[in-house]
């Protein structure tokens, strides 16, 4: 397998996450991020308006992919089948960069109360995006909320298993996320 | 009905939430909160170590109540019946103060990115507390996660309906939270 070579945008994200971990989010400047990534400040600003957006950009992409996948599911798909389509759509866009960044991002978040809050808000944003996409398909609000929360749990659990799993697993994120969703679906039978 | 008279602790919380909304969390000092509440700074410090803890204290109480209710449910209670017991236990401690603070707290959170992150983290904390309490009862992890997320959704939806409902409704938060949980339970049948 060819070694993965990140482009300037990915290098900026990786550099930022490492610096946030090492010295804190507040103490990290755009100039430091650019230097660590081996690019100029002008290059940073070609990709992101500021360091905050660098973190938010990934979330908006992910919300869009989940919603697109749900919207594009067949008309007769059940709510959970539509969520599975959203997970598959988002997972297909997750490459080596997203896998490599997982442990580093986790360390950065663990080290910063501000990033913990931002990370929690990101989850809220993903659940809202999926709920709205399901409601737009005509799914009742309570069912849409529940299916979206299951999708979010499955995405997080699947991502953890993918990141922690063996590197020779080339199957990508999708099988992990879909297996976690199936596990949650099966769990609905034992809620009582 | 006798008019509700908040004590010093509740007055401090209400004053803080109003000041956070008016001028921002960062700009608000302990001295200002104490003055608005009509108490001395020493009184503030008798209840809270700092302004951050003032916001966090309520969450820890709520987590404890939810977990206690789940732990105290009958041994043969199903996972969702245990969650319902947790919601009932926590709801019983919610009085006029908690109802009055709802709209103000929402305004304060809407006005501050830091408080939005903190609020989202609070939800994560409540879900973790319920998940752990269910796992301690022997509930399988996937079922515990799912039941805890349903409990969290039900608590939030029930709280919204209680806060927005007519003031002559003396039944408290519990019926609203339990109705929302039942609605989510019914929704599991239409997930597909």
C-alpha cells in the first residue's frame, strides 16, 4: 500500500491538533500552526478564516454528508435504514487522515475544557442534522429523534473501533458504524 | 398558592444566570452576582467555590438523582422502567426554582459559546451517569447506552414542556418527562 501523503489542508489540521494538545488551544496561534505544517500564514488563510473554524469545518462537512445520505435513501427505507445510508455516506468520505487524527484529537480534547465543550456541541449538531433530515422524509418527531441519537451513538462507537482496530483492516469506517447501529437496533428488543 | 420565596443559594443562581445573559459569562464577577442577589461575597463563597461551580453544581445533583433512582428500581424492572424511576426521582426534586430558571438559562446559554459547550457537556455527563447506573444493574452495554439516551431525550423534552406549560399545572415535571419517555418507547416500534 502506498504511504498516505497528506495535502496542505490536512497537514494544517494535524499540526493544529498536535499543538492544541501540547500547549493548549488558547496558547496556539495561526502562525505556529502554519509553521508546524510547513506552509505560510497566507496558505492557512486560504483554507480557514481562523483556528476555531479549522475545528468546526470538519463538523459541518460531516453533518452535510449524514443528511445527504439520509435524504438519498430509497423512499421506502425505514428510519433506521435511512440512518444507515447516512452513516455509509459519511463513512465513505473518511480516509487515512480521519483515522490517524482520532487518537490525537482525543488527547487534545481531553486536555482542554474548551475543546470538550466544542466536542460535545459537535455531537449535538450531528444529531440535529440527522433528525432534520429524517423529519424531512416524513418521519414522526419522536422516531426521528430516537433514530438520530442511535445514528450518533453508532457513528461514535464505530469510529472508536475503527481507530483502535488493526491497521491492516482496509474495510474503512462503514462496516464498524453499521455493525454498531445493528447492535443498537437489536438492543431495542430488550428495553422493556 | 403561597408565593415562592427563593433562599440565598437560589437567589445567587438566578442572579448569575441573569448577569451571564445581560453581559456575558466572562464579564460577570462573583462580586456582581452577590450584589444582584442581595448577599455578601462571603455568602457566595459559603455556597460555591467560584462562578463556574455555580453552574456545574446543579448538574452533579441531577446526575446523582438520576443514578439513585435507577439503582433503587425493583430488581425485576426492565431497563426503561429503571430509567423511568430515575426520571421520577430527579423530577421530584425539581421545584418552582428549576421551572423559573428554564427560560432565563436558555437565554444565557444562547448568548454564550462557552455556556453552549458547557450545556452540551452537561448532557454528556447525564447520559454517562444513567448508562453507568444501568450497567451496574447488569444491563448489556448497547441496551444501557440506548436506554440512557432515551432517558436524556425524555428529560429534556419533558422539561421544555413543563417550563413552557401553563403555570396552574401543579403536577410537576415528572408526568411530562415520563410521557416523553413513553412516546420514545412507542417510537422504537417504528424504527424499522
